[in-house]
C-alpha cells in the first residue's frame, strides 16, 4: 500500500568511503533520490575524514552542494579530530572547532531531534564519534555487503565488522538489507528488517539494438565491469579467453586483487580498460556484445546485490552469469551457466541467437528497477513504520 508521510524529515546519511561521483554506488543513488521526495526537507551525506588539499586547510569540511536539498560533506583530516585521540591543546581546539562547525551547519539547516533520521551504512570507522554530533529521531541501518565474509581481511578487522554490524542492527529502529543472505542474517537481530535489492540509474536505460560486432564488422566484444575483487572468478575469465580466442574479453573497473592474480589476465585477447568514468559507463556497456557476471559463489558474493545485473539489463545486451545468489530471479532474461564449459557455450549461444526483441524485453524490465522507484518504496516502508510509532 502506498504511504504518504504526514511529516517532513531531514536525513543524515553516513557512507564509509570517499567515492562520491566515481561509481554510482547505492548510497549515492539513495541520497539523490531521497532528496527528490516531497516529504524530505534536506539530505546531508557525511563521508569519512579525508586529507583535503592545503588550499582548503582551514576549513573543517569540504562542502559539495549537489542540489538545493542535497549536500555532501567531507570532514578535513587537517582539522577533524576524529582520527586522533591525543589530548594535546591543538587537538582540543580542533575538536571544539569541528564540533561547532558541524553543529552550526545542522542548526542552520533545521536538523532537529524531532525531524532527523540517521541512515547509516556500516562498517564505518568513525560512525560513533560522528553520530554524537547529530540530533536524531530514528536510526536506519542499511547493509549493502556483509564484510564479515571477506576472505582476505585480518581477524581483527572481521571482528570489528561483526561487532559493529551486530550492535547497529540490534539498536536501530529499522534495518534495510540488499540481499536474501543479509536479510536472513540481520532479521534474527532485528524484527524490523526489510529487503530491498539494488537498482539502476535511469541513465543506463538504452535503446534496443543489434549486436555492435555485426554493425561494426569486428570481433565480438564480451565484457565484465565493476570491481575486480575476491568475488571475481579470475580462473573463469582466463578459461573464457583461452577457449574463445576469436572473442575480445574487455575488463573495466578498479582492481582489488593481488598483482599476481591480476597478471593471470595478461592474455592476447584480454583488454583491461581501467576505471571507466561513471558518466561513460552506459555508452561502454552498449558497445559490448555480451555482458558477463563472472562471480565466485562464496558467502561474501551471496551477501551482495550486484549493481551490474541491473546496469547490464538496462543496456539491453545479453547477459551470461555464473550460478550465484541473486541471479535466479532473472532466469529467462539472463543465461545462467552450470560450469566453465557451459559458460562459454552460453556466450556462443547469445551471440548466435539473441534478438532485438529480447534486447527490448531486458530494457523494459530494467525500467521497473530504477533507483527512483526503489527509493520511493524504501521511503514508504520507512515512513510507514516511523509515523506509526
């Protein structure tokens, strides 16, 4: 049932990385679309402390006014005391200056305890110190990926992740999860737990078209985009390249794996394009012939709701995926492989048999999965709960 909140709220959103505008992450699209809601007065997105260039040296924050209702604020490490615990007079003065500046900003924009919601994305190193400075009515904890399942993190970090996840899940008024795995985990800690997968930015919605390799009379280009990380099946990518030398395998995205692992991809028909600027990603995808979800099936990958699924569908291009969590929902729209051999066969089949009509179906499906629609459903659920309390 559609809910229209009788109240007007401010939202203070905390994200744990300094990457606004780089990758179109979930928090960014949620913040943008929250600011478009009629019952949202203002959205303040606070990123972790960052070493701001010296010409901003005396400012406590770097302000990025995205719109009249959305501000991104980055604390300046040169001024912020958040990363230090020293009791020196210098740090004491920093603490006073930082707190006064943030609290003045909050006061000037009418952020009050009665109308302010905290929207937190853990794990976050500085969150406890930051939320002390913000008056709020309710806390929403949003779990995107569950980092306790990361394979390459230290025991100390995993312990920190788990303790913070569990603490905020138990103490929050609402927990939003992006995958069934996360819902199953966090709903045991908080009964007010809801599931909303990721979605797609409308700029990715393409126009149905034939394969670029046919119209451009070139070799087929099959591609994998996104973070090349522990979830990426490097061995599968190598297998594809070696067994289909007639295809060009295009990779794009930040590299998070060790150099030795990444060097396995140094093959004649594999091309690494680096990090594609977000505004160019729709064009990049539409110039591939087949999009790949080459993920390992691990606890960590099961905790995710890959943005690339939605972006691939919106491009209209055929998609071949390993059998990982979250893809079964799209069975019939994407091709799900049983093993490595089946994966390359399905790529062949897509290149031979996919049609413009199927391209149109994928794009039409993506139209129902936009961030605009997803965030509207989220806010309806959140406000239904809050306004009933």
